[in-house]
C-alpha cells in the first residue's frame, strides 16, 4: 500500500499551504504561521528547490519578533475564524499580532542547513546576514528571561511552548493550574476527531495561562516568580542548546561575511556561557535509574518521570555522555519494537500511552528527524536508520498527515500537513525532491 500514490505531492502540499511567504501548518485547523513548523517547513522549500521561498519563511516568522527578542509561537499574519485562541484572546498589541509564548527554537539549526546546503551562494549569504542578528537576540532572550537564576535550564510557562501540547510530562504541572473561569468555544474539535485532541480539562488550564500572561502584562520578572506553570522542558532545553551551538558556529565561520564575532562579540560570549551552563545543568535531569533525561516541574521541584521522546532529545543537543547515549540507544530500539510507526511520542509501555491522542503516543516526523540526527552523531547509525525507516512507513501508510498512530500507521489530526510534507522532501525521500526541484527549474528528463 502506498498512500502517496493518490495524494498531493509533498511539494504541492507546501504550495497549497503557502499564504504568501508563510506556510500554514494546514488549512482550517492551523491558519497562521507557527514557529517551529515554519523552520521545519523551510527545509521542505529548500529541498523542493525553492531556496528563496525557504528564506522568506524565516523572514516572515521574524516579522513577529518582539522588541525583547522573543519569537512567538504563532504569528497571526491574517484573520481566521477557524482558530481559537486568536489574537484577541492573547491580547498582544502589535502588528502583526502574535501569541505571547515561544516554541522550541529549531530555527537556528535550520538556518545553518539552509545556509550550508543552498546552491545560490549569494542568496544564502545575503539572507543569513539579514536574519542572523534577530536570531541571536532570540536566543539571548531565552537565556535571559527564562533562566534568570543561571541554572542552565530555561523554563517554559505553557505546555504549548514545548510544542508537545498534551504530553504526559505536563499532567503533573498542569494540575497546579486553575481552570479558566470564563466560557470559550474551541474550534479544533469541530475540525478533527475529538478523540485525537486534548481534553477539556487541559484546555481550561491552557486558556487560564493565556489570560494570566495578559493580566500580568507579559512581565518577565512577574511571570518567573508567579506563573503557576513553570517547567524545565528537556526538549526545549535540548533544541535551544543545539540551535545556540549552530548559531555560534555560523558566526565563528563568519558565514554571513558580517564579522559578527566582532560586532556581536559580547552576545556570543554570553551565548557561550549559556552553553557551558546547560552542559552542566542538564545533568540534573538525567535519571540513572531510568536511563534517559527527564523534564522537571520547577514549581513543585519534582522530576517528571514519563518516558517520552523529549527525554531522548539531548542526543540532538549533544549534551549526553557516550554512556548515556548508549543507554538511550538501547531504549529506542525496544521502543520501536513495540510501536513500529515512527518513534511513539510516549513510550508504548507507559500507562499514559494513547497511540492516537496527539502527544500522548502518536509519532511526529520532525521529532523523529531530530532523534535520527542525534543518533547518527553519537555513532548509532543503526538506530538512526531504524527511525528513518519507521518514519517512511508512516507516510507510505497514510500520506501527509499531521502525525501518525504509532501502532497502526493511521494518519491523524490535520491532513495535507506542511511539516510532514517537508520532512518527506528533505529527509525521507530526497530523491523525489530532487525531481521536483528539477521540474521547478524546467529541466525535462529524457524518456
Ligand atoms: C499543535 C502542535 C504544535 C504545532 C502546532 C501547529 O499545537 O502541538 O507542536 O506547532 O500544532 O502545527
């Protein structure tokens, strides 16, 4: 069975979701630009041979950047009736309107790939030069506002900030958040099967937090002190760390020809200190008993002992020791054996595993991609290959869905989804993307 045969091509999915320089994750369910979706999707544009469009995705995301450096998780470039909570609920007064939290900053790592792999060198240099300073400010913001005590572990204030919205990791910390007391109407459950979406219990608390940020005027100090949800999210910490390493490398290689090492010397020095702090601080999240890293509820001061893909992302960051990496590699092997379609977001043996419900068990291809990179870089090529094959199986079974039932391969959530198409183009079937890019360039194959 190959679900791709009667579906849109991956490149067509991106084109369908292109609303003019930014790509919506999928029409209807997510009608704006999302932070880490945009980054992953830019790789799809690159692989489809449209490098200018890939950089445009980055530029449009940065249009939402706040003065303090934060790049929000949603940039509301237009109006849409189909999304809740929209700009009026976030109450952020700027144009374009945005949400008030961020998302895992995979952007810097993606920009490094766009720069290194772009064939149009002039374009790559020009675009990198234009965007890099904003991304440096973004990373400085994370360390400054989200780790004011210099623990080496930035914190998040909302499950949505992790991008893994209803992961079992957040069950404990979310229980400390009161439910919102106002009525609201969700839009998501009218668009996709409610059995695949978070419950009302979680939503009531998600919206409480959104209101809380607004009532406290998004003040960094107040939020750090008073936000009822404050979590050290191991995936956010890992992705940020990798991104910071990549940023520094781009500056030190003087990739943009800007002499950033001189003009941004202080910023780079500060980022290097943050790297060193995280390398040390992240070890407080390692569980020797369980053999992987954990997130931590910083309010209650407890480690969150759920086996989720978040705990393996330190491989992507490069902060695990060789011995730690090997233990995680072994865990991944048996994880894949229990649920063969991708790496299940929650370990199949977990009591909270639900193979269809959002981040409680389905597999997500961009996470698999990061895990595969991490495995490869630790010399675990066999695990990396297995992750890749398991991810290819998802697309073959169901096409370009938002995510996949990790036991059956059934497509779940939104259809014609940008990051899944992008991962196919960039990572899983680059040959196809090569053909697409030649077609875009007007190259005709001899019969
Ligand atoms: C959901 C996902 C999040 C993603 C967004 C748009 O909220 O949990 O990770 O960025 O949808 O696709």
